[in-house]
C-alpha cells in the first residue's frame, strides 16, 4: 500500500474517533435514561398493587405516567442521536473509500445528532424537575422532618450529606 494511502486511512480513522467517543457518551446517557424508566415502572407497579379496584387513581400515578413519557421520549431522542453518530462514522469511511465528497451530509448528520442529544437532555431535565416536584408534593411530612433535623444540627446517618 502506498505511503499516502496509509496516511489517508489514518486521517479517516482519526476523524472517526471523536464521533466514536461521542457514541460512548450517548450510550452512557441511554443507560441512565433506561434506569430512570425502570424506577418509574417499579414505582407505578408498587402503587397499582395498593389501589382499590373501583377507586380513583392517585395523583402520583399521573405524575409517574408523565415522567415515563418524558423518559421514553428522551430515550427515543438519545437513540436517534446515536444512530446519527453511527451514520456520521459510516459516511466518513464511505466517502473515503468511494472517493465521494459527503462533507455536507456528514455535517448535517452531526448537527442532527447534536440536536437530538440536546432534546434528549432537555427532556431528561424536565423529568428530573417533575420528579423533584412530586417528591415535595407526595412526601411533605418526610421533607419537613428532614428539614427540622438539618436545622437542629442532627446530621443523620450520612453525616449531613
């Protein structure tokens, strides 16, 4: 293989490494999102076991449903971002191998990946905000006890953490 081809291939591999690392980060975020969804499903199941068959659903179930929907969309957008990143890597190599200029397509896919990732993080932030708000709404006595304990100087078992 000619020396210039080796350098060209090395350059394409270098260009593909950054998106590959981005793919690792997106995969980690998807793991976090999936864990959040699993916790929401577990909490929903626990609440449904305690429900009266003919009674009204508690407000907490509605909040859990909304949280689950937000996380589902975050997973969808995060998966879309991962797919766009893999296409960026694929088109970078295809462009090199076929000697076709896919620069605009690769740039567009990268922008799409960043947009999808931004939406996924925004949805995740909204879900976390909803979770914290529901904590204060559904566990007010526990929160009041914790605040009293903190204000009185009793740091609790975690040393004030």
